[in-house]
C-alpha cells in the first residue's frame, strides 16, 4: 500500500504485521481441503497525515460478501442491541408511520425487523445474496447491492430520501471509503440523520484486540479519522456514543453538513481521550506490535502445556476474528481438535488456513473437555452464561484477549 485511501498521503507508518492469512470468512468444505488456499498479507498501517489506520485492499468486497457466512441473528445479544437502538432512535428522531429508514449492510434483517414491527417503512441494502434472502423471508424488504453513489441515488429516486440511514459494522468493510460515504449522503434526506457504528481504534489498541484486524476490515477508526471520512462525502459528525459492542465501538451520529450545526460535548470528550492515548501522534501505536506478540506466546504456551498434561481444549465459535488469531498463532487441530458454532452454515466446514473442524455446539457437552477456548471474546458475558454447564464436569473457559484469562464458571 503506497498511499492513504482517504487523503492520498504516501506517509504510511507500520502498526503491526500479522503475516499472511486467508480471508477470515472463507470457510472450507471437506472437498476443498486438498486444494490450494490463497493467503494475503495482513499488515496494519496508519496514515501519518490524516491518522486513518488501514490495511491494503488486496481482496474486494465482492470476493467476501457475495455469499457470506455471518448471520447477525445468531447472536442473542446483538439482536437485543439492535432492538434497543431502534427503540431509542425512533424516540430521538420522532420516527413514525410516515418515516423511511434505510439500513446499509442489513444482513439477515436482524435490525430492520424491529423497524417493520413498528410500522415504519424501511429498506435494507445487503450485498450478500444468501443473507439478503433470509431477510426477505423474515419480511424485511431488501435490495441486493453494494452501496455507492449511484446505488444511493437510485434508491432515493425510487423510494424517496431516508429520514434515517443506518450503517452498522460496515464502514470498516469498504475500501472506497469516499465513494461509500457519498452513497450515504445520496440516501439521506437533506435534513435527515446517519447513524454509523464501527469498532473504535482506541479500544482496539488499549485492549490489544488485534484479532479484529482481518481482510474484511479495510479501515480502523478513531473519532478524529471518522470525522474526516464523513466529511469526504458531505456529512458532518454531530454526536458520538461509546458502546461496549465488539470489544468497544463508537456510534457516530452525522447529518448533511449544511444542517449539522456544532458537534456535541461528547464528541470533544472522546477526541480528548484519543489525544491522551497518543493516537493523534504516531507514538501512540509504537508498542502495539510487542503486545500482540505476547498474546501469541501466552496462548501457545497454554495450549502446548495443556496437551503435554493430557488435558483437552476445544473451541467455541468460529468468528472472523478467531481466524486471525488462529492463523497468527499457528494453531491447528493438534492443539485445538475442533471448534463449535451456533450457525448451521458452518457445520461440517473447516476454518480457513488452520483447517480446524467446525461442529454443532452440542459436541462440547458430549465430549466434556477440560477447557473451552472462547474465540468471540467480545460476547464474554453472554457466552459465560451460555457455557455455564461446563462446570458440571469441572471444565473452564479460556479467553485469549486482551490477555490470557482462565475462568471457572459457577454452578
């Protein structure tokens, strides 16, 4: 990567190099195990001028999202998060029967189904054919498309401008950040609102969440860099909320620049936190690579020691972030014989690169392992409760991020 995709600067500084890995959602069928598997460099850099953290766009969104393995509705906590957002947004923006809501990257309708239930007109824009079909089956109107300025203009022409445009966990997934932002502006009414949720680079650095770096995530935002990105499409940041989702996210409330007004006090407070953490200077990223290396050493040491003691360790979950962790650490079935996942789409498949089998969750109770390595660590509270039954045979949970943690769950 020779230049920043937001400002065009050629002053790019290395943050962490994770080697080469396959795309994190390219789960393998059994008949693919003897075929070559492409891997791509995974090297996070930050622009010395605009401070946008980014990886090279070596794969395209079309490669990843045309057929997608992630269905949002399989996470109970995420569906509840979406329901709460819809309730709060409807009250904040006075949305009603005459309103129009658009969600970009609407997945399987996990959020817009709550909009439908309130009798509010809505439309999802979802590029993945399979999850978009699931949304339509659930009664959520969904257009199969990627968002760009032309798509935004076309939706506006057919359906009218949106009072609210929602873009949850997609702003990091598009390499053309300027074109995507212009698409958001094309969708939203001239006096409307845009809500963007995206992982916060501040918590990624502070909490050592390096496994959330993968090829689907092209950008990693602070509020400062997100403000610049939104401005590239004619949107201005007016408010921000700090969220616990995905280990620490930001919800950015933006409006067309012409009507935005002054940003809230909360925006200034978060910008001050980012400055105090050193993220407005390159020095704030200097120690991250060494802390990443320690996570790798600690996890490998635990797995090797457990194997030598004759103890069993299996995985829970097959999220994209887990595949960054498994590949970076070089963990294969000799150390982790399988992982389980609630998503039936993944059952009988294998993790990319590391070729670890993915089984139904019931396998854990059948095998009664000594340890369960929880790969979606961001759902720690939810999964600690779901997996409390491992206490029956003295099993324990292992969380690898932000540092290795072994947890005894209660009876």
